[in-house]
């Protein structure tokens, strides 16, 4: 059975994509189609803020892209040296809150220790942060995307936990998306399941998928990586057959297996 994953492949340097690998272990034939492109912004401002850990209570990351922005900053030799010699150690005395394992692993790559990775979504991470932070302390630094949801900032604001947001990337549609989808459907046919990994993915892909699948769209089991994406799918009129319990390859593969097994019973 074919499963279409609407996400970027994992970095080539780090081995096979874990979602492809896990779905393969269930006997699914998975294909990845990149949906999003990212433009990084305000990198000088980001490093300036990272250069003053004394001004902040800690860091908050809800997206791997925010870590990519930091990694781009650290590619410059002088900045990399400053980070390694002093900044990394000073930030490590403060919490680095993350949502999900993918973001946590990138935090570890820059030498910091993540907290809260089991939260799984912004709502739960906000609760976790509020249980650990004092009201009216210094702000937490939150490098984020232009399309960030307001759930986490709103919860923290209501609880009196200061948050300083800095937009470090914006999301656009991948240049090859339409061509890649057309090629997939013409060569592979209608997949048994299609997985969305972000609300942006729903916005950029849905119209193309509806056109390419035609009357067969009702045969597809649509899956979401998490509740935020599931909400975007439902708002767009897509029936959600499964939402991964946590945003991991294991839970996603198990959810798809269950949804497709029920269909075949």
C-alpha cells in the first residue's frame, strides 16, 4: 500500500528519513514530496540576542527551522568560536524548551540540553513552561516563523511569563510542489493514505490533490502529524482518519496501519 508524505526529507547526512523507514517496516511503500521552502530572516539580530544570555530567562523552540536559523548564524567562524568558547555554556545554565523530538535533537546539535520534548504540541509545552517559570521574570527568547500560532504566546502572557518573539524565517511553497504531485499521481496512482505535516502543507497542497485524485479522493485515508495540522485539515473539509498520538514516526505509522486495517476489515 502506498503512503504519500507531504514533508521535506531528513538531511541526507543523517541517514534515511525515519518516517520512510518506519512505514517501510509496516510494509508500506512511502514517498516523500517536499512541500515548503524557507527564507531565513533577521539573522544578525538573532545572533545579537543570543550574544546576551544574561538578558533572558531561557529559550523556546517550537520549530526545527528556528534551530536551522541558529546553525546558519554559527557557520561564520568568529560566531562559531564565540558560541563554543562562552555563549553555549552560559545558555546551558538556562532552560531550552522544545516541542517534539526533532526539535530536541537539533537543540542538542548546537550543544544545549532540551526540556519539554515530550509535550508534543504548543499547548502542552506552554503548560510545561508555566509550571516551571516565575511570573514577571526576564523574558524567554522565542525565535519563530512568520506564521507561528498564537497559542503559546497567549498562554504565557495570561500566566504572566514574559516572551520575546523574533521572526527568523518565513514559509513559502516549494518551487517543484505542483510538478512533483502531478508526477506522483500519474506514475504511482492514488495512494492509500496521504499525511500532512503542517497547516501550510494543507494550504499549499489540497487544491492540487483534489484535482489529481478526482472522484477517488474519498478512497484516501488522510492523516495528520499532530492536532494543529488536524485542525487545519478539518477546517479545509478534509476527513482526518488518524492523528499521530505524538509527532513521531512510530506513532504515525501505527495510526496509519490502524486506519487502513479498519478500512479493510
